[in-house]
C-alpha cells in the first residue's frame, strides 16, 4: 500500500483560455475545470488508477467541497477534522501549454491539528510500503515537520518519499528521506546554481550540471534522488548509480501535476518490484502522459507509452 500525505490540500480550478493571457484585460474562459488538488492527492489518484492500494491523508472538515470531489473519484482517504475550508488554487492554461498558477496559502493548522495529523500518518503507515510526503506546508506547521514525520516512520521501518520546495525541502535533507523528487529549480535551491539553466542545458543534451547536482544531493540524503527536468525527462541517482530517461515528445496540454505523476510512476513501479532503471522509465512515462492530459488529470495505464521511453545508465 502507498500512503500519501497532503498537509495543504486544495481545490484546483483550471481556466483554459482560447488565446494568450493578457495582464490587465478582461478575458473569457473557454473551459473551466474543478479537480481535487494537492500533490499527495494527485499521487494517490494515479497510484489508485494503476489498480494499486492507495490512501490519501489530509486535514479537512467533514462537509468540505474537496471531499465531495474526492468521493466522485473513488479515491480512499482519511482526514483529521479542521474548522477552516480548504483553499482554492487557480491555474490559467493558454493554448500553447503555458500555465500560470495562483496558489492560496491555505488555512492555518494548530499544534493540536498537527499532533493529530502526525498520529493519523503513523497509524495509517502501519500497512504501507511507502509514505509520500507531498507539497507545501500550511501556515502553523514548522518547516521541520516533514523531518519529524520521517524520524517517526523510519523508527517503524517505513520508506519515505518527499516532494516539496522552499524551507521544508531544505529542512528534510538532513533527515535522510529514502527518495527526494526535486525538479530542476528545487534541485538548484539545494545545491546552488540556476534551475532554469540546469533544465535548458539538459534540454540541449548537456546533462552534466543536473547529474552533478543530483549526485551531490543523493550523497547528502543517503537515499535516492529522482530529479525531473521538464520536457528533458528525468534522472535517478542512488548509491548504485545514475540513470537518465526521456519519453517521446507529446502534445503538451498541462504540465501542472506532471511531477506528481512522475513520483506516482516511480512508486507504482517500486510496488511491482522494478529495478531503479525500470522505476525511472515508469516515472518518465507517467510525467509525460500527465503533460499531455488537461488540468491535473492523473494518467491511467492506457495513457502511458512505456515502450517508447529511452532509459540508460550514466557513468
Ligand atoms: N513540456 C513537457 N513535455 C514533455 N514532458 C514533460 C513536460 N513537462 C514535464 N514533462 C514530464 O513530466 C515530468 C515532471 O515534470 P517537471 O520536472 O516539470 O515536474 P514538476 O516541476 O515537479 O511539476 P509539478 O510540481 O507541477 O507536478 C518530466 O520528467 C517529464 O517526464
Ligand atoms: Mg513538483
């Protein structure tokens, strides 16, 4: 079973435009979608679509509109009760694939909420192979909280994947997560340098800077690092080696949540006993399928082109 943790969930509203977004103008939406959001929820949905056991954990009050959306998906979830409504994150999608995101901070969690949520995670994780800690932390939650969760779960022999950014990302490195899933920008936050430059070098075929930074990070965490590089594909680095994978070009519709799908692909492959190279190939197939789907729609196995993925070890 895979357990995902979303401390700061959202209702994701995607507005698709027929033309380019123009600041300061009134524009009509071509289409509007409302989907359950939050990185852990995205990961759990893709895992469940693959026919594997997944549970999403989140703080939510019983009548929250997000839970109605989750009920429609059939995803299994467990909550701790909170008073405030879950935030809405807005994505504006242009026809050329450009996406602009406006994210609310989320409602504050009290110390009591955090303690109950931590207990819920430890309790649910009893049956888990992997626990994925995903996304930003809401106001009131310390940047070290993911680290405390890792310590508690490691004491019970659980494997933990983390996909976050900013202060919680910097703080988690020293706690030894089993897998970190940075994109180029998050990698650069940790190792220095320029994320955009890392990604554009990789797109131009120069993987050197991204490989060096990923290896540095893997040495620091002692675990595996899955670095996603947008259209360029992804790298997997662990103590045994480094692999690179890329999927055939797709018609991009929305890259929002592509990284969440990559993490889901890695975990799905791991549940089926895949090697690191196979898990990376599956991660890239999922990321690429997600980029070709609208909004944050989680890929289904039938959306994947796993056979088309080129995966190779790097010396
Ligand atoms: N423009 C694109 N074309 C093709 N594939 C893409 C594109 N963008 C992303 N992908 C696929 O999705 C994966 C993850 O993308 P990216 O590195 O942008 O993740 P991310 O920034 O963590 O995304 P998010 O946090 O929004 O989920 C990539 O490794 C790749 O497989
Ligand atoms: Mg990401």
